C-alpha cells in the first residue's frame, strides 16, 4: 500500500477545518495543531459578547453543510457560529486529526537552502507539490509547545498549510509621540484582543461605571462601544476616537435592494477593473464607470439620509466604492445611532492622538479638551503579516514570506512562488470570506493530488506584482491582504479554470448574469 503523505495544518479555525476536510478527502494524512482547547478560531475564545455574523448566514456557510433550520436569525450571534463550526468538524471527522493545546512556535524547511530556492525555474525545483524523495530533503519540521505543560515536540511533515488567521495574536499598537504614549496614562490601557478574552461578564465588569475611550473605527471598535453604552448609558458615555471614518451599513438591504444585487453578481463585476484583466474587460469597465459611480453615490446618499452621519461627523472621506474595494465597510450593531443620539456614545475624529495622565489628547490639545478616561481600549487591529513572518525559524524565509511590497506575495493568495511545500489560507478577504477560503482549499488539494500544475516561478511572481499594483491603487498600500470583494466571482472563475471545472454555476444566461452568487452555487464543485 502506498504511504499516505503527511500534511501539517496550523490552526483549527474555519480555514483549518476546511483545509483538513479537503486534505482528508484526497487521501492524505493531516495533523492539525491548535493552541486553544476547541475548534473555531476567533469564534471560540476571542469574540466580543455582542458580536453577530456580519454576513447573512446564506453568504457565510460551508458549501456542503447548510445551517441547521433551528437557527432562524439572518445574522446569527457568535455562539451559533461556533456551534456551526463544531458541527462541521464532527460531520466530517476532523476532530480526531486535531492536537489541541498545541502551539506552533516555529517551522523550518529541511534540506532546501535559500540559494537553491532562488535558482528554481519551477515551484519547489520540480514543479510538484511534494519535494525531493531524498530523506534529508523535502520536509518541514514543526516545533510544537504544549501550552499546559510547556513541553516541546518536533513533528516532520511533507507539506504545511498555515491557517493562522489575520485577526488574532499580534495586536497592532499604534506609534505615539515620545512621552505621549500609554505609559504616561494613569488609567488602564488594553487592546481589544485582551478585552475580548475577558468573557462577557468580566468585560462588562471591566467597563461598568468607568469613563471608557476607544481608539478605532472598524467593526471591533463599534461593537465594544455598543457594549459600553449598554453597561453604562449616558451617565458614563463611551467616547470613540477615530483617525479615519469608514462607511457602515445598518443591514444588507439598501434602498430596498439586497446588496448582493449591487456587488455580488456577475454584472456588477463588469463595472470593476480587475488585476490582470483582458483588454475587452478593461474597456467595458471603463465604459461602465459612470454606472459604478452612480451606484456608489446612490448608496452614500441613502446612508446619509438613513443615519445621522453629518450630525456626528461620520461622513467618510472615501467613497462607498473605495471602502468596499478595501474591505473596510462593516455592519452596525442594532440601534447603534440611537445610543449615539441619547449620549451613551460620543464620536470624535482626529488625525493625531496621544495620551496624557488623565486621558487622550486629540490633535494638539488646544482646540479640543482632553478626553478624560479611566480605561482606554485600543481597537486598532492586528499585524497578521508579523504573525505570518514570525512562525518561520529562518530569518531568510521570514523576509521572503512577507516581501517588501504592500501585500503578502502569494500566487492565487495561497502559494509563495519561492517557498516550497507550503500554502497560506485565509489571506483573501471578501464579502463572503468563508466561501473565498473554501474554494482556495479545494484548489490547493487538487494541486496536491496532481490534477494541475503551477505556472513557472517567474510567471507566478509577475502575477503577484500585477495584484500588488492593483491593490495599491485601491487601498493606498495600507492593506497586507488581498481584498477581492468587488470581483470574487471573477476570481473564483480563475480557480475553476485552473482545476478544469465549470465556472458558470447558474442555469440560464440572465440568472448567471444578474442573480447574486453565494456559497450554495459552488456546492459539489469538485464532483463536477
């Protein structure tokens, strides 16, 4: 009997579960390392109590595992999302392949020098998913620490899939002027990563009866502000301090139209320029640019009418289209602006923020009084690129994986052209991120099974540069991930073409052109 290839998977969040499921189906031998005590990733232990799924459950689901009928909410709470993840792991026999409480502290490629990697014309030197047959080459060593006993163990695998996530582990702490950072503040300063780890009861107790200031403008900052408002009301208002304001939406229905008809169908993608597009698609997107502009302005007008944005200084500088293109839009918690109107939440904007003994200084401190605070919560995001970099033992590989560009340089947002027998899952973000992750896992295991070959290293690197230039234009070089929200169907078509599968998933020309695409459309993809 042929020996089963061993595949190491780091992380048992949604990406890790998908990777394990599809690796198993192809007959490989997966071993999953998870530092926590259960599956689910951030849904398991680091989710704010009030957090709900931003997507409707129809757009955030596994293609072959629908939500149970007992879940009636359109946007289920995080507790239901976690149950859904656990049920998926049980359904496909994933639990038995996971080593819990096992933190990966480093990985290293055995036998391949950086000089060899730089000389390769095809990926891995042989164009194959698995490396040399020599026992001293073509392996990865994974150093794993038991978080309970601190004991260490080294595992050897033939392929590594990193599913370590963008939104955990490495808090992004902003730079502050000398002697004007958190060290001068007399109150408490925590990052949202630590706040979310407290659990609902301790978190509520932490902010109860205190003047709380939150630095941040994204979904986490908004959710924490809503929780503080619920705990304290107008008596101890929560202050949100934002450097940049982004568009937020109250629901997936805008002007009575589901957002899927505006941004999640094939026709909407004809309005958008795409990385590496053909001349015909480029001309069509240019011709339809006025329609794209009109849709964006229509949504902006509606949101200004629906929400008191101008009154509270919350009208973003960027267009709605630009915000969607960089994956910065988010869903508002229920009655968020009601809390703002009643005075439970106060919103302030400032390009410069610093600390003093009693709170936060906005601007130069002359035009605005100090925001007095007992607690400051930094909802300033994460450095997923640093987390990815530091998992490599080799300084050379650390430098190679992150690159010097504005995005992590991955072909198809999965494979680094110069690093063999390794894939990264979870660095593509869209309005349907779970679906984007699943098709990448399917593409990866088809490659592992030898169903198609990768282009040459030089062609993969050129495509990475094309994506880099494209994303720099849309995100200003601030994002280290690939945001594909505006062209995820076109991107899925690329994966289907690579795998030799049918990309048009709906019956009928008009349905395929105008109806929103979702995970259910890709059910049974590999069985085609």
